[in-house]
């Protein structure tokens, strides 16, 4: 096919995708503004075909990688002995940190046969992926009242099989920084490793601190922290496929590497998980750091926090909605004690907004960046409308608590055939939010009111007469 036809075809295929460039997606995409993006894109193109697998062939890439790592170590207040690599993303950085810990323990704690790593409930699933891949026992601990790792539970979980503790800066679900200093103290005390997952915060928190915001210490400034992961392709605004894994020294990083010396194809060595590594993403990461610079990141950060403040104010003005925990940066989760937050989510999705739906507690999650400056007002208007609509049709607004409980319980135990019949009763009412419709239908089937038992009996009676 001719090039212009192909490119037109690609543009057409984009039509159904989320409109992140209009600020509609509170996840997945990080964009620094078109001017910077243009430069980063050009940098990627300059190294589009180059391969960082063999550093001897492309000293350009090797030097850029070293410079990025050393800039990051500096950003994370290292001592100067740190070393690391650029990886394809947060997941690879985390996989490597876990693999490194396993092999470090093989050498330094050979008596351990079943290595364990302790992680908070909110840690990114990439850790559980790593445990699955590398045969590690993951020990999950709960959170304190501020949604940070519960340090008492961590203390209890440490035993002679423990090889590493993990904390996030911040955790993705609630955007709060785990008690890194306390964790690192425990790690020192028990002579185990301590990884900080700064994948989402690594290129935000240091600038937030420089702007004068209070930021918990989370980096190499904290004694006992032995490795840090941070995603260049998130708030670093590099091209996708770029993260860093940084270790406190090269004795630790040595456990990350892989060599195979008897291959007929020659002696093969590889620093990270991938073999072939894209030159473009390394060049783009290097360029993003230099193009944006410290002042640039601080400006982006400041602008983002202004949008965060608008959102927080907007949330605070809606009595049904509450912020989960006290988010430390630009990741916000909202829940509700009085209305179905997922139904609010459905309403927002219908209007083209994209965000994550979370559980324990039920909440909606928003990752905020500068791209949302243009859309924050519209978003808050839509959120208000969504809450209003859900309120209007909420079972709670129509009836009392007991009924809702009865209907909820029944809807989960009744045979599917009955449910769909009830659903059909309310199908005519198109203005109802999707997931509320079946419950609304059931409420319609209810008659009278009274105590829970009477309600359930009445409901069962009506349902049975439907048969
Ligand atoms: C995004 C993220 C990861 C994983 O990064 P990927 O680049 O998606 O693989 C890990 N930890 C945290 C806290 C994250 O936000």
C-alpha cells in the first residue's frame, strides 16, 4: 500500500481511542506539551534503528545511558557510588530489582532456601509478577489508617527468610508515600535489602520538594535504601519504553547481569531482561531530561499541582464524595460513603472520561498532569452532574438502607433468569445509569416498607409471582 494511504488508515484507526490529547484520560499517557514532545520525538527518530544490546557498537547509547543513570542518582540524592540501567519500563525495573535481590541472597544468605520479600497491599502488581517469575514468596502486609504500609505488620512479617522490604513513593492506588525511613531502618536492622518503587513519583517528588512542598524522604538520602525504580516514561516525559533501576553500588548490581560463555555464537552478556534494546527510547530519555531540565520539571510540577488543587477543591465541594487518604502528589482517589461510586464512574465514562476503577475501598483513580489543565473545569462539571444523576436514581434516595441491603443480597443469590426478567421491567427507562437499572427494577417490584424481614418477604413474594 502507498505510504499516504497507510498513514491515513492509521489515523482512521485512532478515531475510537481515548482522547488523551484533550485531557480526557487520567491514566496511561503523560505529555509535556507539544514543543518538548517534538524534540523528544526527533531524538527518538535519530536513534530509531540503533540497538543498545552491544554497548561497544554504539558508544553514543552507552554514554547516554550512563549519563541518564547518573543524573537520576543525583536527583535521588545518591552518594556518587550508585549505578544502574535504563529498562523498558517500570515492570522491567521491578523484575530486575527482585531478581537482583534473589541472587544477592543466594550469595550473602545461602542458608535461605525459600526467600521472602515483604510488600504492602498497594504495591504495584509487577512485584507479584516478579515473585511469580523468579520463585519468591511474596508476603503482603496491610495499611495503616492513612493508607501507608503498616510498619507494625511489616515488623511482624520479617523472619529469617526475608531478603528484601519494599515501599512505594508513592503507591499508585492512593498516591501516598509509604513510611520509607521506618522501612529502611528495619531493613538495616535485619540486614536485608530495601527497594523503593518510585516509578510514578521519581520524576515528580524531587521537584515538588524543590518547590517547597513537604515531601517525605524516599530516596538514597535515607540510609538503608538499596535500590530505586523510576519511570522516565511517566513524569519524566520520555518516550514509552524507558525507566531506570538504580542500585546503591555496583556490587549489588552485579547480581542483575546475565552472561553465557559457551555459546557457539560467542560470549553473550546482557545487563537487563531484554536482549535487543531500542536506541530510540534511550536517546529520547536523555533528551527529555536535558530539554526539560530542572527548572522545566519544576514548572510542569507546579502547574500540575495547581490542577490538583482545583480538583481537590472540586471534590471537597461535593458532599457525597471524599478523597481517599492524604495524597502526597498528583495521584488522587475518590470514594463515597453515601452513593455508588462505580455508578458515578459509569456516568463519567459515558461522557468519554478515562480513569481507573479501584477496590478496597471502592474508588475512582485520577493521575493528574499538565495535560489536564485544559479539561479540569469540564471534568468537575461532569462529575457534579454524574453525582446528581446517581443521587436521583440512588436506591438510598428513594428508600431506606434496609431495602438496599435486601435487594443487593437478593440480586447476588437469585437465579439469573429472574434477574433478567426484573431487569426487563426497567429496560424502558433509558435515563437510568447502566448498572443501577436492575436494582431499580427490583425496587419497583417492592411494595410497602417495614423491617428487613418484611421487606425481604414482600420482595420474595413479588418475585415468585413473576414466575
Ligand atoms: C506504572 C507503575 C509501575 C509499572 O510501570 P510500567 O511502566 O507500567 O511497567 C510500577 N510501580 C508504580 C508505582 C507505577 O505507578
